[in-house]
C-alpha cells in the first residue's frame, strides 16, 4: 500500500465510560496493488473491511454517518501528495 495524497480530516464524538470522546480521523488516497486479505481493526469495533468501486458510492453514502459523507465528494484527481 502506498499513500498517494492527503484527503480530508473528519471529526465525530461518542460516549465512553460516561465521557464524551472526540474522534479525529485522517483520510488518505492510497494505491493498493495486492490481493492480501484486509484485516478489520477490532479494537475500533470494525467488523468488516473491503475495497469498493467508487461507482458504488451511492449505496455507501446512504449507509454512512453524516460526518463521513464529505469523503465521498472529494475531487480525487487533485489530491496528489506534494
């Protein structure tokens, strides 16, 4: 896997042990030219990971937290790493 460029940073909050936690997520444009199985990050309660065709984004937008939806509207052609 190779990071090609930076995308956006997203923020959301959740409760843990009666405390409000701010979660910051950094998104990157990547190149991945392998067939190795992807491994979910279970400590983040991620149960499944997979690569998707960007042309299928309407389905994923409909089933995504609102704070993450802006990731689907980035112009990926202009995000090359400097």
